[in-house]
């Protein structure tokens, strides 16, 4: 148990570092750490991740403020926040707890996480072929923002791992500018998530949450300092490695649990 907790807090530091370097990986690392190492149920992990990412992204935004594309960030955040609220109030209440597929009872949680992994693989492929996906306009950006909002509300993910590629695909935006802008979107989306989950805040485990947040902030500061020295190509390839590594881990974990 003590080793598991130690690994969890090391994971918090790592999460902050990855978020600082790549502008993503916050939720896709935080959710598994809270669920698999600290024993949170998925919903508690989602609400906790809102708080962690809100404060961590504020720090990242301050560190990267000179490269933020404010117009893109605010458009993305506005659309995604609307869909976070719509999903919270109109979709979550009607979702069943489990589905029967191929004779197996599979929880809604597992199905959503498997969907999440599938999207991660798609995004990784697109980042490996950036020329095919570059030059997108505001409509494409808004559609991606809506998807981020829905996923963010359902499973607390779809933050940086979708936002960074979506903003990067907009015309001639650089990877470093996309990452910096993503901090603003994550901050506002997390604030929206906290607002619509207000009734659940009193049940958060502060004994875990506060030290987790402190370590995450330290990691973010270190990560943003390092990212300024990396090229666009290196940032993009590192983001792909992150997506594939975490996606494969989560896919393996969920398949084992289902079977």
C-alpha cells in the first residue's frame, strides 16, 4: 500500500512535468493514477482532476504567456465549456451503468475509457502526419472543441491530448503556441467542470488531493522551462509517444478487467 501511494505521488510530479512540456497528458495521466493507484472511483477521479488541472494549468499559462494565441484559446474554451455543461445535465443522467455486448456485461465506465483510448490512437496517427491535417479553419476548431467538452464531462479527459493537436492544425500555428494556448483552455474547462460538479466537491479526498496538486505544480514549472528549448518536431513526436504509451496501458488494463 505504501509503495502504491509513493508511486501515485511520483506520478503526480510526472504528470505536472508532462503537462508543462507538452500542454497535454494532464487528465490522461491523472485519471489512471487516481483510479488505479489511489483507489478513486471514476467520477471522484474526474472531479478531482478538474481541481488539479485548474491550478496546474494556471501555472503553465503564466510560464508560457508570451506564446498564447488568445483568440483560438478563448473560442475553443467557450465552445467546449458549453458542451461540458450540456453533457453533464442532459447525457450523464440517462446513461446506464452497464451494457450487454457479445454476451458480456461491460460497465459504461469501461466503454467510455475504451472510446477514449481509440481517439488517442487516432490523434497520434494525425500528429505523425501533420501535413495532411494542417490548414484547418475555425469550423474544424469548433467541432473539436465540442468533442473535447463531451469527453471532458463524461470521463474527465479530452483535455490537452485533443486540444493541442486541434489548435496546432489551425493554419500556421506552431506546436509551442498550441501548447501555450491549451493551458488557457484547460484552465477554463476545468473551472467549468468544477462549477457543474459543485455538489460533489465536499466529498473530495483532500489528504490525497492537496499533496498531489503541490507536486503537479512543481512538475509543471520544470516542464515549461524545458519545453522552451525543444523544437516543434521534437514536441510533436514526444506527444505521440505519450499518447501511445498511456493508451496502450489503459487498453490493456480495461481488457483484463472485462475478461
